[in-house]
């Protein structure tokens, strides 16, 4: 047998052996799971995930450099003058310094980290807010959050054993200023969580009006405002509505944004940004072996996520994200228009990429992975579509035809 023929024969034999091993060892289950996602992600309409992730060349670089065999860990403060060199903290700092101006933080008056998720960012906002107010006033705060804000906020206040008051929202999901007024305990500091995009209806709390309610009570011992902007904090800075997430305009103390939603990082991650005065007024935890003052919640942090954020800044950047944000909002307009055309009851909050509507059949819900809700103000059972980068006009037309054929 010739050498080349022998090599081909051996390669085919090895491949056959691998396939047989994979089948016998249970790896076929993984392949079947991949096929489910390759089919389903095309009509993944109900949840705020960018299904056009652009991480392939990142992984090619990661494997080509051998970094997959290195155990990476970020522990410590990335905003110090000398980040730990055996980490990706220098890149993490670059990421924070890129995003800080997009939310109108002064570069000299900001602190931040790349988080494990939007929930991790909210956890830091609540924890930092509570500590900030306690250290400033020597009093425990009351947390105020709307009944349509993300469920993580209630879970986190319970975890941190904080006194929380749930504020009623209007029919579109926005916190009602008069209800906040009635609920205020002016003898204690106020830690208020603003929803920058409620979970189901995509509502944005009227922050200027709610701030005015707080300003009408100078007797409050202290105020801390955290913005939960998981999805909307991703795209709004790249639109003409960027003032809606401006720290300078809205006077908030901290904000949490997700990385796996608008930005398309392929696993949960996020950003937490706060004013430097907030960080400086946290409880000290000096950790000798890191030579850092550890004020953040997490000891170990994912060191790969900052690299992915940094990679996308270079690859996509402001120009690319601006195009994506404009496309998303245009397609949201188009979806609402098409639903109106066929007479399917549907609603949308201003500036939102979420359209909620009368719930279709179980078959449509399953095919499009729709998220479900219920509200008697809108006739009872509902579903919604979150228009992300992969929800194009062509796919919307197909969805509309599916609804028509399902009646």
C-alpha cells in the first residue's frame, strides 16, 4: 500500500474509531443537543439574547495561543494603578474606560468591573448602595423597586436581608411616582432601583419624575439610585436616546448592564459601573495576599469575559453597535406595524425593543420560544417578542404568516 493511501486509510480508520467511541461513550447526546440549538436559534424570539454572536475568531485566537490550557482568574480591583499582571485585569480596565463615557461617567470619577451577569451587577448595586448609605448615615436603608422590575432585585434584597417596599406600576409597567411618594419612609435612607426595561413589557421607569419625588423630601437621610439596565443599557447608548442612560442627566449612583444580551457575548456576563465616591465609601476588606483592598462581592472573577468584551470593542465597536441598535428599533417598529395590520392585539413601550401581544397557540409558543405573561388590563394571557439582532424583517414576516395560519 502506498504511503499516501496508507495515511488516508489510517485517517479513515481513526475517524471511524472516534465516531464509534463517541457513540458508545454518550457524546452523541451532545451532538443531538447542538442540532436542537442550530435549528431553534433561528426563531428564538422570546428572550433578550443576541443570536448573532461574533465570537468565532476570538476562539480561534484563544486556541491558537494555547490559552485554553491556562487557568485564568481575576481577583482584585482592576481600577488600581497596578492591576495584577497574571490576570486579564488590564483588559478589564480598558473595557470599563471604554464604556464609562457612553453612560456619561467622568473617567476620573468611575469605578467598575466586568460581572458574571446582570444579576451579579444588580447584586453589587444593592450591596454597594446599602453599604454606602449605612456608612454615610449610620442608618439601614429601605429599598424601593417596582412590581414589574426584574425578579432578581427582590431575590437579592432578600439575600441581603434588606427592608424592601414593592411599588405599584402603571398598566404599561412603569413605577408610579405617586405610589413611591406614599411608600417613602423619610426617617431612613432610600435605596431605589430603577427599571431600565422591565422584564416582560419592556417598560422604562420615569427616572426624572421619580428623582423629583425624592428631591421633594430633603429630610431623607440619604439617597442611592441603582439602574437595572440589563438589556436597554446595551443598545440605548448607541441611539439618539442615549441621554436616557446618562449618569450626568439622571444623577444615579450605579448601573448594571448585561454582556450576553445586546453585545452578544456567548455566555452570561455584564458590566457594573458606579461613581468613585460610592466605591470609596464601602466597607474595607484588606486582603494581604492580593495586596488589594477587596470591596467587591466576588473574590474570583471570570478572566475570559473581559477579554471577550475587549475583543468585541475592537471587532464591532461604536459604529457596529450603532448600526445594530438602529436595526433593532426599526424592526421593532415593523413588528408592531405588522401585528396591527393583521388585527392582532399588541402593545409596545416607547424606546423599547419588546412587543407584547395576545398569546398565540402552544405550537407557535414552542416554535418561537416565546416568553409568557398575564395581565387582565390587556385581556389576560400574553406573550412577547424581544427584537434582537437576529430578528429581521424577513423573519418577522414569517412569524406573522405563522400567526395567520394558526388562527
